[in-house]
């Protein structure tokens, strides 16, 4: 059951990563359009600049759970390499439960009133020629937090299963990769 749970969560995270990639492509083309319009034709559109901002935010907020899943996030690993496999899994569990979950819950709960108001008003840009979808943009914050929490649950489940021996040990990242170790080897 646990393996199916984290498999389903990882697939949802993969779908969010697909949206993040699409946002990155949108950012690329919007930036290209802004540069061409501004420097070739002397034109500037607020809505196009907002597309860039929204796409940039969506790319990172939707892709962050996949970074957690793929162990591609930034860590300060001072003590972690000194511990064995079991110690690293316990550190992973502690980090998820003591830091990730509380921070994500705080993100969800602190902005709920403002987000509800934004949706009620269908809040748009403050600029007259801006995009009328600011309320959707503001929704990225709780979506980001929920995606991270759900992926954190997946990672905690994997760590717990590795501690109990129900999953094989995780491949060590870091020094092996820098020394030329190949992924998937």
C-alpha cells in the first residue's frame, strides 16, 4: 500500500513538473517576444511582462516538488554524509516532519483569507492593460505548499520503508556524482 501511495504521489509530482516545463517554455517565448517588441519595434505591453512574471513563478512553484522527489533541491549537508544509510533516512524523516511540513502548513494558513478575497473579487492586475488573472497567480502559493507536503509525505514514506528494510538503500548522491559517477549505474 505504501509503495502504491508514493508511486501515485510521484506521478502527480511528475504532472506538476510537466506544467513547470510548459511554464518554462512560455517564459522563454514571452521573454523573446518582449525583447523583440521592445528593441526592434519600441513596443511594450504590461500584460506580456506579467506573463513572464507568472510563468517564472509557476515554473519554480510547480517544479519544486519534483526537485524534492529527485533530490535536486539545495541542502546544507554538514552532518548527513557522516551517518550511514539508516542515519540519513532518520535525518530525512526529521527534516520533513520538523521543517518541511510546518513551513508548508504556515504558507497555506497565512494567506487563506487574502486568497479567498482575491477569488471572490476575481482580482486582476493593478495595471489597466494587465492580465485579469491575479487571483490564479496567487493560488500558486498554496498549490506550491500542498505539492511540497504531498511529496514530503512520499519521501518520508520511502525513508521509513528503507529504515525497515522494505525498500533497498538509496543510491548516494553528492560526492560520487562530482567524482564522475554516472547516474543509473
